[in-house]
């Protein structure tokens, strides 16, 4: 009930596990703003009527001696503190300060650039192949994936298309090749600025299937308007079929030797 009226006024339905908490907090904040708007607006109209010139032809320099407004301001400050300490900080702690175990998540690297989202999936080995900036070619290798690395042989790279399974936590590593971008998934209640030179983790659990938009909510250049991608949330079996049907980025004629593929590599 708290957020249904927000949906009526245009708030999209949440499709992530943590989205309900954010929507609930947003609902409380809007109720507080509505009460303040009506209360202070009513008080303003009262003062215009109460202290009109016809009723008060001579100025009263003593003014109003009541401390009601001071008490009201303290009450508002207390309510704001409750929203911050009781809602915002716990949600932030859950969503931002405790990264999940990578072994239990669907891992993806998102490399932003003007003006596209490069999406890098690890292969069956679960290990991302090495990327080297010296190998970046905007036509054939936009993320600089090193195909000489055995762990890169089974990696998949897509552009502007992010596929994730429903019901499993997704762990995204966000980075940028050029300027500051902002990764925004409205239905997942996820928004994170991407800073060049940094790898920033973001995690969430999709709870509904479907297709939605990936937006860049940071003005990143003249082509910012066309930096648009799509998030596809699939059922577990559909996701497995999709992954199996994707061609690997490195098209080699021979498979790497088993012993080479087993060599651990930290990106």
C-alpha cells in the first residue's frame, strides 16, 4: 500500500529483490514531503490572513512569542533522522558494503565507452580472460581481450545486450574506457557512476523475467543519446540455452591443451 500510489503516478514496478526496500523508503520520503508541503503551505496562508495590514495597521515589533514552530522543526528533524538511520543506512549497508561470494553469482564485466556498453561473460571455466589495453581495436576487439590467454578462449562478448538468469544474484564489475558514465537499470533499482581507472562492483538479484533498458544517466558526450542497451532476464533453462548458443569471442582452430586451461589466472 505504501508504494502503490507511487506506481499510480508513474513509478515502475520493481524487478529486483532489494527494490521493495528502496520503494518503501521512497514512499515514506514522499509522505513526509507531502505533509511538509501541506503544513507549511497552510501555515503561510494563515500568516497572510492573521497578520494582514487591515487587522494590524501598526507593526508589532515583539512578534509571536509561541515556540510551536521550533517544536515542529525539531519533529521534522527527528523524522528525517529516522528515515536516514532506520531505512537509508541499512539499505545502503546491504546493497553496497557486503559483496557476495563470486562463486555463487552470475558474474559479468561491463566496459562502458562512448557510446556503447561492452558486456564480457566468462566461459565454462568461470574465469575471465585477460584484457590488455594495447590490444584494443574499436572494430574487432573493443575490450582488448587477449586470446593468447587460455581462459579467454571460451569467453563471450556482446554489445548493448546483457543477459542474466532470474532468481540468481548478479555481480557486475563496471569500468570505463574513456569518460564518466552512469549505469542505470530502472526496473532493478540500480544506478552507479562508472569512473575511468576504477572497477566498481554492483550486485542485485532479479526476481522477474523480461526485457528492459540499460540507460546511461550521465551526460557522456555528443552521442550520449544513443548509448542505450538492453537487459534480458531469462529463466534458468532459457539462460543456459542462450549461453550455449553464443559464439566465443576468440575463434581458434584448436582447443587449448587441458593443462594450459587449468593454469590459474588473476585478472
